[in-house]
C-alpha cells in the first residue's frame, strides 16, 4: 500500500517538475516530456553506434598487431596485440551487458524518460 502512494507521489512530483522546467524554458509541460522521450531514443542509438564503432576499431587494431606479432620473443606488436585484445574483450562484454538496457530504451523510451525526470527530482531535494 505504501509503495503505491510513493509512486503516486513521485508521479505528482514529476508532473510539477515538468511544469517547472516548462516555465523556465518558456513552453508548456506537454511539450517537455516528449523531448525527454526523444532524447532517450537518441541516446540509445548513439550509444550503440559508438560502442559498435569502438569495437570495430579495437578489432582492427588487435588483428593487425596480432598478424605482425612475434609471441616467441614478445615484441612491441605482441604487447599491443595483448593490450588491444584485452580492450576488445572488455568492450565486447560491456556492450553485451548494456545491449538489453539500450534496446529497452529504444522500445520503451517513456519509462526511461520518467526515470531521468525522477533523477532530476531527487537532485532538487
């Protein structure tokens, strides 16, 4: 029962926050929330693009150094291959972990817009 009241209180507070933001930028509240929704979609697509481009770049760096490396004598290319390979695997793991959140953000941006607004509300307190 208390959880329901808390979510209603947060909803009322978020509505007030949206209205305050709208007043500050000189528009109406019904125009502010769609901006937050659109921003969630833009953020998710941008993040996926940056992660993908980063993975491709790290993969190319790893592969070029791997082909040139002499692992028997551990030359400079071998060190770069090991470091870039570790970075590539770390980035790949991060992308796999983040992918479901980013996909959810694309599919249901309203939820993430509300979470962001709730975060702003918590900052104001």
